[in-house]
C-alpha cells in the first residue's frame, strides 16, 4: 500500500481536531469571563498589533468567554491603567495587573493560553511550596520578563510570573515584554538574552527558572539558584521514571506506557532538549525540513497522548531500594526502574569574559536571542553542525555574521557547510577566541591565529558559542552510575547502566548524538525495561553474571536496589 501526503495530513489534522476539542471543553469549564483590552497607537497598524488581533481571534474561536475591546493609546482607559506602549494587551485588568507589551506570537502563544486558563479559573496553580513563599511577600513587586517569540525557554518563565501575579494581585504586577517589539526597553535593561526577569528593576533570573526558585528570587529580590524543598506527601508511584524530556525520553515514555508500564517523564527545563534550540532540522526521516521546535511540539503532543510529563521539576536525589525513591523539587516518586535520558548541556569556551558577558552579548542559543542582534555584528564560534545552522539562522534574522573556527576544515556536514558560501557567511579559519571584552555588554573579542601566532581584536556585538556539548552526568555520578572514559554513561548493548534497574538513552550515552539515534535508543531502552520488569536480571544471580553489565568498570553488587 502506498502512503502519501494525504494519510500524514489526515493524521495531523485528526490530532489537531482532538486537541482543539479538548481545549474548547477546558475553556467551557472555566467559571469566569476573560476580558482582554488591546491598546494601540492611533494610525499605527504594525505587525505586532495585527498579530495580537489574530492570536486573540484564534482563541475567541474556541470560546465566547474571551471578549476583546480595542482602544487607542489616548483613550482615558489607557491613562487609567498607565498604558503607553503600542500594542499593549491587558487581561482582566479589574482583577489583575498583567500586561503583554508586543504580541503573544510564536512560543508566547503558549504563555498566552496558560494566562487565559489560569485567569479564567482565577487560580494561580502554584505548588504548595511556592504558595508558602508567596505568603511571606509583604511589599509590592513589579515583574518585567523579556521574551522573544522564538525562545522555547521563555514560556516557562512567563508562566512563573503569571502565577505569582495571579496569586498576589494586590502586590504583584507583571509585564511581558517582546524584545522584537521593544528593543529599546531590552537595551535599557541590558537584557541581551531571553528570558530575563526583573523585579522592581533588579535582575532576579536569567533563563527559565523552576517555579520555586523564581518565587524565592521574587521574594528576596535576588537571583536564587537553588530551592531546598520540604518533604511533600504527594507520592507518585510508577514502574518507570524517565529523567529528561528530550527525544530519547519522550520516545521511551511512549514505548513504556504502550507496554502497560506506569511511567513519569521528569524534565527540569524546556521539553525537547537541544532539538528545541535547533533552528532547522533536515535529517529526521519523514520531514525534509522542519523547525527543531516544531518537531519537538509534535513529539511532545504525541507523548502526552500516553505519558504524564512533569516539567519544571528537577531531580535532586535518588535513593536505592525496591522501589527506588526519586526526589524532585516538587514531590517524591517511587519507582521500580529509572531511565537516565538527561542529554547534554552546551560546552563553554572557558575564556575570560565568557561568564561575565553571558546574557550581555554572549549567547548559547541563536533561536532565543537572535532577534536582539538584527543589524548587528556577531560571530559564531565552532565548526560543527550547530555552528553552521546557528550562523545561517542569525544571517536570516538580519545579523552580520561570521564563523570563527579553530581548524582549517569544518566538522559540519557538507550539505550545511555549502550553505555558508551560498549565504555569504565568511569563516575565520585557524582562529581561537581568547577573550571577550566590553563595558556594559560585549564590544570586542580577542582572536589568536594558531598558525601564524598573530593576535588581533575584532569589534562585535554578540558572540554565539556553539562548540559542542558536555553530557549531563551530574545526577548519574551522584548515584554511582559508572561513566566511560569519555565521560558518558557506561551502558551495555541493552542500555542497562552499571546500577541494576537504572538505564540510559540519548546524548548522555555519547555516540552519534542525532535526533534519530536518540529516539532509537529511547525505544530500545524502553523495550529492555519492559523485558527486565517481567524477568528482572538482577534478581537472578546466574543471568546477572551473563549480562555485559558485569563488564562495567564499577558495577554495583546484586541487590543494590532491592
Ligand atoms: P560538534 O559536532 O561536537 O562540533 C563542535 C565544534 O566546536 C567543532 O567544530 C569543534 O572543533 C569546536 N570546538 C570544540 N571545543 C572548542 C573550543 N574549546 N574552542 C573552539 N572550538 C571548539 O558539536 P555540535 O555542532 O554542537 O553538534 C553536536 C551533535 O549534534 C553532532 O552530532 C551534530 O551532528 C548534531 N547536530 C545536528 C544538526 C543537524 O543535523 N541539523 C544540527 C546541530 C547539531 P573541531 O572541529 O576542531 O573539533
């Protein structure tokens, strides 16, 4: 039988219809109306005003609970609510002080949907632990969160701000500022990466924070990095806990749930891992060309049809036993097995100025921060697929971009490398960045030609670092899972690690580090978990001795997790 576009389109259409139906039901169950006020400059119909109308119109097609009223900036209501930027969206201003400056486009559509659902319910949805922190707030807080429509991390931080503003409307106000619409405000706050959150004009968070960390930062008016959770009584019992919501973890979740295993996927940051930050993917079968974030959204909605995902929770500790205890920032899980699909984090250059200017011109995410560099001069450091795709993306957002690479040959695939010439992106060969300098923000880089020994300076506004990834093995190391000599998780051919009952998949295992290999590893690990739960190898001394887990350098004794 031949499968054509029609079949694929139909499947996607059906999934979309089911999603919209569910959304309509959710809106119907909301107890309150959601009045929206759109303010714009008289006679200034720009792309942001138009996009705001389109987004609201799309949501109004789902429910009549949303009402829209439009006013000019010179209307008395603009004065009443202190609106002076076009466009500004106020949602339910009689109850809350929450405003969008710019349009809730792209990724921000997700934040906007969450805003309407929370405000329609008039419930913040904060965790018990966050509620305790918010109860201690006694002074006013004005939150500003800088976002871009292409930033997959931004909605998590916006939702944190929304929840705080909904929980304490008498004290907390929130402005969500699109850097594309108000680059001047981003400049004024020196917000050269997104998301960045300020409270009372003090930086309280760079990047997406976990909810509890965000509310603690808001209370203390200082960026917090860690939140020590109290013991929670809400225990989730599962057969499998999957740590990491990238392609490997999501695929494994689909497979384990379909095998009848109760599964929880836990993800600390944005779902999709590195793929969510990849501008364009051209080598994932079934998609000739697809945005990394779009591919992630498809994977996530597929996974959600089967498996529960706990996003914004960090795993702090794992206690051995049968069941094992997985302690996150929010709750406790009891589980028979664990799959480590923690992926990889971007590698740093390790040069002077890199940390100092992070978020001030140094960036690791072109899709997030690219719009801030339109018309500016930037370099991308690295010579792999990431460096090339990021350089192409930056070029298309209007930056003047060149690549700085330490060798005379790119590591990137030819098909990508060829695009550099086609798009007029120069490569500075045999050159290493030795320092990043500036005042408030990046102004120049120090370069060293490793062939001639020549040292030079280049004036730049931005440095995008794309020099590969380090496996995220902190948790694995903490619980005694053995690593191989390259620092990746040691595993056998069936994805069992050195600790019985703990498995691995995806980039944290090393190897090819492709989306397609990560999904394959996730599926294979899930099938091993299914087989092992029926017939636990660690309970059968003879069988355990035969497995190649035994060849692991630091294998745990049998019974380690009993
Ligand atoms: P990568 O392939 O490991 O390339 C890293 C690049 O950074 C290399 O060119 C390396 O130089 C350079 N580098 C490393 N450390 C450096 C340092 N300290 N100073 C200067 N340069 C340094 O990493 P990646 O490009 O992030 O890709 C990771 C994986 O994801 C790869 O498997 C890649 O194929 C995949 N990926 C695929 C796509 C796609 O298919 N669309 C897109 C992105 C990534 P040398 O070449 O000299 O080692």
